[in-house]
């Protein structure tokens, strides 16, 4: 091999190595950090779900999902001040994990077979039922079977709620989608939609904020099992997160958090669910 050819080979090899290093450091799902082996953590929660996860004006976070995230992080050796919070929306939760932007998603994240093909779950840590939120004086809507082509149902892009209503009860209902459930509630108050659908525990929080204007229909029609979303193919982290979640349930911290965060809404706090292996 001539000296010039050798130099070309070395240059090509170095470029390839640099390219691979760049790809590995880009935060892809295959190179995501291990939750169980770091003293820092990026956690994605919702910012606008009363009682579950709210970002307050002072920059702090409050709610049951927030408490779950903090408890797990602490058990894994990550103090609260070492948590970096990211906003989770129904349409971006898988992406936050697969892109490496978040180590853990705790955001009323229903466990489904479709999602388990993309991310991993620990749970269920809470079981809710889907329901409808309507204006206080609404008389046309008594449950999902009352919905028809003349009514506007609001949910969020990426949520399983609207799809379930359309598939099971009201295929002709007019669908309106927003990025956040709080936008749906604003539209409901403005009479731009007729009902909002998502999990009953979340709707109870919104109703508690507007007790004279909004009410939950009170006819739950599904079973939503919330899971802690994690990167796939990290069994060590999954086992440690599960152990932390079980400890939160066993010590009573799980129930205490629910009582503090949603007890005032009148929502009946259920017994803790059994975590899947």
C-alpha cells in the first residue's frame, strides 16, 4: 500500500469512528442512561393536571404523580434537587423516552400493549376509569352512549380516551383535539365543546377547580392502568423502580399522597393495585 493510500485509509477510518461516536451520544433509545446507576434523573410529568401534576407559578411541582416520581427517585439515590423536570403531553410521552430526553415518565400514562412495544412500564400504580366532564347545566349527556353527531367531544392528541369512546360507543361524535387537557377544559367553559373525556381522577381535579360550573358525569366506562414509563431493555432499572413503587404502597405514602392531593375533590380513593412482575 502506498503512503498516500494509507493516509486515505486512516482518514476514512477516523471519520467513521467519529460518526459512530456522534450517533452514540445523540440520546437515542439504544444509548439511554441507566436510571438505576446515576445520581441525577430527568423525569417527565404533566404540568396542568390538578391533583396529579401541576407546575406552579414559583416553578415547583405538586401532585400525586409528582410525589410518585420523587419517591422513586429518592429510593434510587437521586435527591429532589437532582431531578430535572420535563413536560409530558399525551402525544410525546413515548418520544421523550425513546429519544433519551427523559429517564422516566410519570404522567397518567396508561399501560397498553401498543405502548409496551415501544417503552417499558412499572405498574399499575393507580387504576382509574374513563368518564366525561360536562358543564353543570348539561342535560343531554348522561354517559358515552348519549354522545352523537350533534355533540362535540374534546380530548388530546395521543390519548387513548377519544379513540376508545369512538370505537366503543359513539362513532359519529364530533372530535375536537388539543395538545393539553387544560385546553379542553377551557373550550368546555367557553361552550366550544360539549364534553371532555379522560380518566375520572383527572376530571375530578378540573371539576374541583370549577365546582359551580363543571361536573363529572359519574359513569366510568373503562379501566385505565397507570404505569411508570421507562426505557426498554433495562431490567435492572425496572426492578429497582418496581421495588421503590412497592415500598411507597406498603409504607402508606401512596395513600397519604392521594389524600393530600385529590381528597378534597370528593373522589373516592381506591385500594392500591397489585404491581405486575
